[in-house]
């Protein structure tokens, strides 16, 4: 059985003091939850401070991006080893905002995944179609291409350390969630892709999270579907009460 995961993507929100306060509140609000993996992904500058708050808990720490080189003359970038050094176990890769605003390609996503796996960071790899692509009925073709690009030449043995997040771009920050049926259909498509292109074992083991306007009110009906193993939460992860409520509601589905 796949252990559910609820991950909070704080995006470019909160200075260090605010990040520390939020992580302390999350730590104090969450019950011990052995059945749900909980992860928070603050901005780079707050990673190590949040790590100090969470290091004695089960709550994991993730970054929102990395660069694939170990070190060197790459002004403004941050390497996998630097994230490890800050206390990270996870890293979000290929978020649609990075693809859109920073021109990240599937090839770059692939390099980033390889670099993360090499150092022992668990990549949370994001895929998802835009509204235009969905309206043109191209969503599965788009996701197929993103999966092929992202997981090109990634060893089956490494795939067990990967998490995938399906985030339809039209549902991010819009309040417009995919229906549980729409989400399940794509999650099933992704799992089938894993069976066809990797193997059955990988396909059965990988956690596929849904992201896009997840709230305490809709997490249960999303997670009631067989292939939805949790959520990558944006806006609703910025308040301890709502984030904790999402975790709590997710737990009730198990
Ligand atoms: P929202 O939950 O704010 O829609 O954001 C989703 C997201 O992009 C998580 O990575």
C-alpha cells in the first residue's frame, strides 16, 4: 500500500521569521500522523531555519527547485548538495510556474531529477496541462511528453525514490479544482505510463499527488480515488490550521 503524502509548496511566500512561525504552528497543530507523510517546501533562505524547527519531528523538508551541477560558476543557482546541507529530503522539480516563467524544459527537468536522485533527494516531479491544451483535448498527449522527457534514461531502480504530482495549470491558484473524475483519469494515465515504460512494481509503488486548489473541503473526495495518493498544496498550505485540516481529512480516507 502506498503511504499518502500531503506536501505544502509555499512558493515565494514568507520571510525567515514567518516561515519559522508557520512551521512551529504546523508542528504543534498536527497530531502524530504515522499514516500520512507530511512535507513543507519553504523558500531557499528559510530552509535551514525551518529544518531546525522540524528536525525532531516526522515532518519532512523540501526545496522548490535546484540546479543540476554540484558546484561552480553558476551565479544564482543552488545545488543538490547545498539543499541536503540545509536539511532537505525532497525537492519539487518542473513546477508549471518554473516551466512558464523560467522557461524550464523537459530536458532540464530530466537533468534536475537525475541530480536530485544522485545525491539522495526525493524529487516531486510536476506535470500538467494548460487550459488551452485541455480544451484542445491534448491533455494526455502533453502529459505523455512531459513524462517521457522527465524520466528519460532514469533507471528503474531509482524510480522507487520518485514522487509525481499532477497539477493541471488551470487549477493552480484559481480556486477551480479538477473534478475527482478528471484527476483520477490522469492519475490512472500516469500509472499506466509507468507500467508501460518502467515496470509494474514501479507503477504500483509510486505516489502520485494531485495539486491545484486543494482545500480541506475537497481533499477527501480527491483521495477517495484509487490512484490519488495525496496532494501538493499551494495557497492552503500557508495557514497552519488549513494545512493541518487537509492532513487530518486525508487521514480519514485511509
Ligand atoms: P494552489 O493550491 O494554490 O492552487 O497551488 C497548487 C500548486 O501549484 C502546488 O504546487
